[in-house]
C-alpha cells in the first residue's frame, strides 16, 4: 500500500469514527438518564453538520482555483495549518486514551444542556462536535491532494468509509464496544507522522516562493515523510517531536508517578 492510500485511509477513518463515537456515547448517556426523546435533536444536529460541511468543501475548493505564486502560498499555508491541527488532534487523542477520560469528556459536553433542559444547547454541542470532524477532514484532504496522486487518495477514502461503516453499524446497532486505548494511541501515531509530513511540505512550498529562506544542512531526505535537508523545515519538525514527547509524558508517565 502506498503512503497516499495509508494517509487517506487514516484521516477518514479517524475523523469519521470519532464522530460516530461521540454520537454513540451521547446516545448511550441519554439512555442512562432517561432522556430518550432528545435523540431526535442529535439526529438533526449531525445531519446539519454534514450538510454545512458539504458547503464548506465547496468553498474550500474555490480557494484552490488560484494559480501561480498565490497557489503555492495557499498550498504552503494550508499544509502548515493542517500540520498544526493534526498535531493538536493527536495530542487530544493521547489525552483521551483511557476509557474513563473519554466518558468524562462526553458527559461534560452534554450534562449542562440536559440539566437545563436546553435542547438548543444539546443541538449545538453535537453539531459543532461533528462539524469539527468534517472541517478537519476537508482541511487534511486538501493538504493530501497537494502531495499525492488523487487515485490512491480516493481508494484510501473509499476503504476508510467502508471500514467505518461496518464499525458504526456494530457500535450503533449491536452495541459492540472495543478498546478505546488502542484505537486512540494507534491513530494518534499516524496523525503525528502526517503532521510532521505536512509541516515539511508546507514550509518547502513557501521556500519556493521566497517567503522562507533555504538553509541546506547535512541530513537525509525522506520526501514521503516531508523531511527535507533544510534548517527551516527540520527545526519546526523537531519542535513538534519535542512537544509530542512532553504530551505523552504528561498523559501517562507523569500521572503514573503522581
């Protein structure tokens, strides 16, 4: 399998499944507290989020109709933003790797809305939770399409949607559960690799139009990972790795030593 296929599969799998997990967890919580009637609001919310996400996709594609130097600037900035968002999502996933933390996160999102009987607040909670996943998916795919061939990306997307559809059915219809820890940690590792790749590619694009200098250093070049032998690309990637190490330490080792 190519890097494009794996990257595409990882993005759609992670983003889609997180949205499913959020909706399923909220369904389950509403069942526990006897607020079954609120499920209709949840359905309206996630459907609305998908619709608005479609409009966002159309708007995002318009930005990429630019040509020449401006196109490279848009591509570079998009890749860097995608890198930072991916990194933040990966850190968030690491912090929620324990089932208890995930449960607390879901309950904190909806407890206030339910306690106040505010269905509009519940709608907003679900809408923005799902729309965030849609928006991130659009951003990541725009960045992927700048680096890889569309055929491999399309195959990865289709495969990811197929697998998530099966898992979603098992979760929502058959109440099947699985180990969130391995899911969160596994997908986080892939997200961090994509984050490093996007960062390197984005800065390289901006170097080509002269926004960043190009200071060559003695270092291996790994194009698929977005690693280039320049000081301007390697330093931000090193910063991401250091921040990742610190986040993992805080999420696991620091807590264990407390």
